[in-house]
C-alpha cells in the first residue's frame, strides 16, 4: 500500500513552496494554507523532497 501524505494545517505558514513544486499533489485552501488534493499525484521520492524542503516542517507521511 502506498503511503499517504498530509499537511498539518495548524503548522502551515502558507509559503506555497509545496504547491509551487508539486501542484499535482498540493493546493492552497481559501484560508491560505496548503492541503493535499492528490496523495498519489507524484512518486514518493518527489513528495519526500517537498517534505524535506518545507520550512514549516508541516508535511508528513501517514
């Protein structure tokens, strides 16, 4: 079973780095924070790169 990624929206600063990098996985909400709209939209290595790059450290694997 593939891993699922999620964004802790309480920790998200809304920098949009994840959305700019992987728009096929992440999108911004009307509240100005990121959310996952397609956890299988990219391979796990690309998602892990975004997780590692997130300045708020709010993106995690379930």
